[in-house]
């Protein structure tokens, strides 16, 4: 195997880490994960047990179960149950390195948190933790603050690593909040089996 091919394999051997609340997981989340496969060989959903910026969320075990249902048919998409209560950068990626020891990581975040990443504890250690890039997806039809519409250079400087840069893609405008507030209208944005699980467990009444 020549050096070029070895280098190519190493650059491709990345796992896309997709953290979030997923309350509930909807088709927009899944389409974003599918699109993110262009940046790595697998996508890993990692739901937050105790969301730091949202309150009154559905029980973690139920959100985890809905993710497992929604991704069941995707052989390149995993759902992981992180053992910690809070998802801080250093412990999370240290744990992931043990689970995927031969891989580097791509971090997929919601566009609504891009402005805050630079202030998160451990952001300056991303490179040594194996994170090769950060990506986010905009929702079509949803206006974003001016601070999100920043150049690659600005986003790189905010998180202090020039190789971390914004890769913008768009996916359909869907919102877990709108689904929760009007299930009868927006249930079509859900995987059918996820919707059945929601009905069976009387969620979002």
C-alpha cells in the first residue's frame, strides 16, 4: 500500500459526532446525519442526558429509544449512550477516543450553537482530542443572526484552530419544538415508527 493511499485512508477514517437534545428526533436530524456521511465513515448520535440550555425535556431513555428507532435502518449511523451526566468537550471526546480508537472526529453541531463554541471549556483542546473539523447545517427558511453568517476565517479564529472551519449545507426547515407543540399537524416530519412510539407512550400531550 503506497503512502498516498495510506494517507487517504487515514483522512477518511473519521467519525462524525452529532450531539443534541433530539426531543424528538425528526427527519431533519436524519437528513443532516446522512449528508454528514460525506465527511466521515460513520455518524454517531449522542443525545444529551441533562441538556445545559433547555429545560423540561422528555426523559433521556425515551429520547435515546426514539433515536434508536429512527436510525435502525441506517448501517452507517450509530446511537451511543454516553455514561456521563453532562457532555463537556474533554471528557466526551476522551471517551469517544476509547470507543473509536483508530478514528479522528468531525463534530456536527446545530447552527444555533456556533456563536457559543468559542466560550466552551476545552475548545482549545479539540485538536489533541482528535477533532479534525467542525461542521453545521442551516435550516432552509429559518433566519439566522448576523453572527452566524460569518466567514470561514472568522469561525476559525473564534475556535482558535485554523483547520476548523465552517462547511455550510442546508436541510429542510424542521423544528422539534414545533412538532411537540402541534403533533397532529407536524407528525409527518417524524419517522413513522418514532411517531407510533410517541403515541404508545403518550408523549408531547
